[in-house]
C-alpha cells in the first residue's frame, strides 16, 4: 500500500507540473512549494514553540480559525504555523494576522515529512476536517507529537469503512484524538474500533457567530439596501447566476439584488452585467454615495468581506450547488437570512439540517427557485419564520472551540 500510495503521489506531481503549463492554480501550487524548506529554516527559530494547524483550503480554514485564535489567546508564548494544501486557501489567507507563519504543505513523501517535522518540531498538530496525508501523519506519530483531527466528519462510503481497508485505517490509528461533528461520525469510527472520539460539533459555528459580533460596517452596501428587500447571491457560479438573473429580469421593482460571484475576474463580471438587460448595475469597486442608491444590482468584485455583506440582506442564495458542492451557508444563516441552494448539498451537514428544519431550501430548476423566492418576497411571515429557525440553529451549535480546548492540554 505504501509503495502504491507514493507512486500515486508522484504521478499526481507530474500531472500538476503538466497542468501548470496552462492552469493558473496548478502554477501557484508549484510556485508556492518552491524552496519551501529554505523558507521554513529561515523563518522558524530553534527555540520557537510551534502549534501547527493544517487546512486543505479556505473552507477548512474557517473551521481552523476559531482554534487558532483561541490558542493565541490561551498560549501567547506559542507560535502558530498555518499550512494549506490548496492555492484557494493559501493565496487568500497568506497574510492572516493570527498566524506567525503561513506556508503550503510540501508534497507528502517520506523525505519531505521527515525534513518538515525536523525543522518545525511542533508541540501539537491539528489537521482540520478531513486531511489524511500518510507520511506526515506517520512522522508526527514517530516523534510522539499529539495529533488531533478537528471538526472531523466521516461517511460510510469513505475508504476507511470498506472491506479490506485495514491499511487505510492505520492512518486513523495515528491520531491522538478525533473531535467530530456528529453522532454518525462517532459511530463509524467506533465500528472500526477507534474509541478516542468526542462529539464537539463544528467550530465554524463559533467563527460565524463571532462575525455577527464583529461584522464590518459597509456604508455603501447599507445605503444600497436601505428600506428594500435584498437578495444576495453569495459565491455563485454561472448556473446559479443564470437562475438569479432570469428571476430578477422577470421581476421588476420588488427587491434589489447583490451578486458576489466566486470568480471576480473582469470577463465574468462583465458577463453578469451584460445579462442583466436594462437594469442599473453597479460594481462595488465603482460605487460611491451618489450612484449607489440608483443601482438595482450591486456586483461585489472584491474578496474578503462577503460575510459582512450578508448583514444587509433579506434572503441568501448560496452558490456551488450545481457543481461540486455548495459554499459556506453558515455566514448567511448567522444573520438569519433564509437560504436557497442547488441540488448538490448532501455532503454538508449544516445544509441537510437546516433544510430539515425549514430554514433552507434546495432547488433543482428555475421554477422551484421562482416559487420559493416569490413567496418570501411577498410573504413577510414566512420570511420571518425562516429567519428565526436559522438564528436559533446557529445559537444552539456554538461552543465547539471551548469544548476542544478543555480536552487538549499541553
């Protein structure tokens, strides 16, 4: 298994090298790992006490973030090393103020893992949600470093729970403790005789709840939304945008629209703007107190503040559900916004739960979107009922970070 795994890693590396010739993310993936060990040796000193937190990408960072900030407060003499696997996380959070060091995770090989641990010498390691890199996990274990999985979530179709998966399960045996999101994950782990498990929930609830306490004021967005119902399309892709644009084009004057697309390059922003026919469309980067109130549609063509935009909305449509999976719905739910998303959401526990509670709705086509939106825009009572469901859901699920901190002692 080890030889095949390593072979797979090398084949993947070759594919990334080839892809980098024409793919920007692949190019960033390679560039970010160039001379990684020289950078680590230069920045980390012999006497630094390191807490290492690893996240796959931006979504996992939002789960790791409450832990990082809690550690900084509780253990001020320690330094935080934050690593990312994906450019989507690293490029956006490489200047994150609560981490002392932010780097890409080197390729998972025995040599890289040994060298990384020798340089960093972490006191504890947190892997967030579902990252399982065999050689890194093995090297951490060989050095007797406590290793935790935070906000873990497991499903029966994962390789660990299939027949003849003993070698894959060995990776799980390397963890000191699992902090999982739900009962199903605990049951699955115990079914393969892993008992060092605690159900602590999802640390993202602590993060999004803190957003409501510390949300940025956005005076221009506030002025745009003044005395109006506002539909916010957050982290949308083309299939999502086509549905929202069609509905907005067919509905005049009953609400305003904010679209914060996942891709904010000029071509995509221009495509969205052109599709909105005769509407007054304004880019956020070009907004000012004079032109904002006349706008019907506001296009968010920047990054880093969508979570604060939600505070000015009435309804949220979260993108990604017609692709690989929906983006973060909790940032909208924490402000009480009723939520709509596409059909690919079943891997997201919070989406499944909110749909069952009646605070979120999945749609598969335009007619379903139209029916739900038209009801919410015309029916204040139903809108408020959904709002209450989502606010209650967030409040009932906060506290995971403190529970985990009570168990981790060093």
